[in-house]
C-alpha cells in the first residue's frame, strides 16, 4: 500500500495551517508599560538561594534513602593525629646517590633528586608517600626533615658506594 506524494503534502499543509490558526477567544496579553511595571523594565529577577545539604555521617540511626532496609552504621570519627611519622616510613627512605659540584650538591632519595632547601614528596617501597625537605648534603649522607617531625634525620649511603 503506497500513499501518493500529493496526499501526504495535502495532509501536512492542512495540519500546519490548523496549527497556525488560533481560536478567536484567545488573545495575547498586552505588553507591560513602564507605569504598570513599577517604573522598571528589563529588571533582573531576584535569585532564589538554595540551601546546601549537610550530611552528618557520625550520627546514630542513619537511614539510606536509596536502600531504606539496609543497616548502616555511623562512620567512626578519626582520632587526632600525632606529629610523628611511623618508624617504618622513615626507615623506607634510602639515599641512593650523591652528585653535583661542591657548590651545588644533589641527593637522590627514593628515586627523587633534591638539592639543599628543596621540598618534595617521595614514594616509599610500600607505595606510601612522604613529604621531605633536604636540609644538608654531606660527603656520604644527607640530612632531611620529614613532614610532621621536628628533628632532622640523617640518611647514609649504602655500604660499598
């Protein structure tokens, strides 16, 4: 069954004509004048301030709106951290090489090159990251401070280098 092109064109023109014709009782609203708008035209609309949601995950009786039948326990609060870095993290710092001239020495610590006064984040063997600052570079060692500790740590070259 095929419909001729003329019939489709006639139907479409009738539909669009009907869409353009408005009933006589519907009228457009008259444009606002300056006197009816309070003397201001094109004034910006005042913005509505939407408050931000606040979630307290430490409260008891938490109910998940997406899983209302689930049993959720509150997130434990983290105790205040101390100013010490774990001993394992400090022992994982390794001075691999020393280079440079006497005026500008460089130290290679855990595959990161540092000069005196430079701060960097080094990766430990376990994959953790420690932020250190190179304080002094000596003949066979480097003096560094670890973030969170007051006393500097001396890292020596391995034996045989």
